[in-house]
C-alpha cells in the first residue's frame, strides 16, 4: 500500500453533504475524489477546470421596476455622499 498524507480542509457542511451524495452515487469515496482532483492539478499544472468571474453587465433601466430603479439611485447617492467615487480625468 502506498504511503499517504493527511489533508485537513474546512468546507461548508451543505456542500460536503451534497458532494458526498453525488460521490456515493458514483461509488467514489471522498478521499479518492480529492486524490483525483490533486492528480489533475499536478498533470495539468493548474486547476483542472475553467475559473472565471461572472460577466458583469450594466443594469438596463428598462428592466428595472420603479422600486428597483429608486433603490439603485439611492445606492448611488449614498456612495456619492460617503465619498465612494472614482474621479474621471
């Protein structure tokens, strides 16, 4: 049997439970799944899946209700009053 090392990680309980349910259906123990992930990190010399920030889209005024529009205006006025602004040259 190969030597092994311990890894301790904190994970949200809901995520752990959901992952365990999927892995149980696949017949893969959690420790094996983590080992597979780490092997892929080594083989691909990076995270083995694409990581992107969600696309940021400006709000379309036409898609907002009057209450949402007013809330956005209030957020802007609050930012302005608190000095959270970017000067444009």
